[in-house]
């Protein structure tokens, strides 16, 4: 999972433009190029980013860099008992990632509703925990720490994935134990190890996270589904997913801001609190993720959910955070938070839209980018 930045791992595109022309980017633009999927930059302006979250064209072919099949796979867990231990945990994991010693880390908290939902065979909600989680903004750090001590489990853990020759990855695991060994009360546990995992799928059929082994599956799409671990059942959800700096102090600051917001806005249905974990889908930043729930039949609930979401976008932006993606209803609001220098980024994108797609036929409003004929009425 070192290549988990999927767009960062792409190389060379074929794109259908709004006028029907077919364009290739980077080295793919060279007829007969042998390096279509090896060198993404080519010569001149690098334009691939225009086709990531926008409406300038439709990508029909794309090269990708792939991670080599590992000789051996090891996953191991580091558990720490206190809330403030998150800072030391993150600092150590960041160091190991930047040194190339560990693949995609997975942070977890046994009291976080999303984690309880994602791993029901590992973590079980109790009535006491449900009561703590059902409060707007969640319970206090002290109450969660007391609950963790009572249950005999950690406040945080992180699952480290190691790939490569067996001797190398066990040396990296030994280094991790030395690195985190100074945290009082830390515990270490080897979770899984598989030789030649991609060719040993019978042995890996019961793997905890198959995607970490390169085995495709749909488990990621279970996040946010109906679950007894959530404070309230719901018919659906909209993800709130702002980008937070990759540090423990920054993430704990986000805990303070969003927990306070949930209390002030009286958001009881979304799992917001000091148990939210860093989502590490992007390499250099974290995603602070929680669902805002919606109903099939309760219009007042939905009206409040939409207003809550807009308020959360504003509160995040006031602290220098914003989303990297969002549902269509909120695209204008999120695009508006990228507002440096009188919204020059959006004005530039609108110029591009008017030039590339003057009739505004391709996905108007996608990414908050509207063609000229729609701008007077973006709603």
C-alpha cells in the first residue's frame, strides 16, 4: 500500500475532450511511446491534474504504477493507553513511513463508532460506550480513558504493514518496538505474517485486511452503513472529510474544534469526538472523517443535516482546513473555501472551462466549476 495515493500513481492518460477530440498526456502523447506508463511528465505543461476532480474531459485510458509482489507480508500492532499518546504514536509512524520502512498504517480506537462498525469481529460496543458516544461531540477524554481502563484495552492502536524480504521486515518491526518502547504502557502484538501472500491465497483467505495484501474486495464500502455501533440508526449519510496536517498535535486540535462544533450545533447522530482516528488514505496528510446522517422520510432531520454540513465546512475553513471531495450538494461551498486572492483558483478554472468547453456540455458544476451560461444561477 505504499502506492495508496492512487492519482499520484497514475501515469499517462487518454482523454476525450468536450469537442470530441482525443488527447493523450505526458509521454503517452508520443506515438508508439514505450514509456507511456513510466514517465508521466513528458514535455511542456503537465495537464493531468485538470482531469482529476473537474469537468474538462473524460478519461478513457490511464497507466498506473504498481507495487511489486512482496516476498513476505507482516502486520503488527502498537497499542498505547492514553489519549495524549496519539502524538508520540503519529510521530513514530511518520518517521517509519518517511524512511520507507512501513506501508499503509491503519490507526484505530476501540471506542470510535466507525472502527466498531468496520471491525465488528474485533471490537464490540457496550451500552456504557454507546451512552458516551451518543452525546453531542462525544464524552470527555477523561471519561473515555476511564472506560478504556475499565475494559482493559488501549485508547489508540496502529496496525503497521511491512512488505519485502522476511529478514528485512522483521528487522523493521524490531526497530518499531525500539522506537515506540519509550511510551509508558505500550504493548506490541504480531497480528499476521504470510510468505508470498499473493500466491498463497488459501492461507490469506482469512486475512484481517485483504486489501493490504493486494487482494481486491469491497470492504471499504461498508464504512458508514447501518450499524448498531452508531449512536443512531440512519437511512444514509454524507461524509465530512476535511484534510488535516499529518501530526498528532494538529489532529488533536481538530478533535477540539469539531467536538465543540458538534456540541454547539447539537449534532447527536454523527460520531464526532476525541475518539475519531486519522484516516491515512493519503500519504502526506490525514483525513478527519465522519458521516452526517440523512433520512428517507424525515424532512426536518435532513434540513438540519444539510445546515450542519454547511456549518462544518465554514468552521473547518476558519481553521485552515477543507475537504478534498464532497457530495454534489456541497460542491459550490467546498470550492468556495479555496478562496485565496479573491478566488483566483476558481476564476482560472472558469477561464479554462469557457475555453475548453464553451458550450458547457460536460458535467456542469462538477467540482464547483460552472460554465458561463450557468454561473448566474449556480443552485
